[in-house]
């Protein structure tokens, strides 16, 4: 029997509606963030990156 662990670690997702909102988030988290652009493909990239 195989056990598959395909779980993404917990994270917060922010979807800023404007450039100003994005800049505020970047300033708030001071380097503790990743900026991603994309649709569902980004989730696969994130899952693979966090392994």
C-alpha cells in the first residue's frame, strides 16, 4: 500500500484589487511573501516549491 502525501502547507492568499493594495501588502510583510501571477497553474508550482 502506498501513502501519498500531496498537501500544501498552510498559507495566506491575498488578492489585491489594485497596485496600491499590492504595495501596502508588500510593505506590511517586509520580505516574508511571494508575489505570484497566474491562475490554477500557480497552485501546482507552489505545491512543488514547498516540498
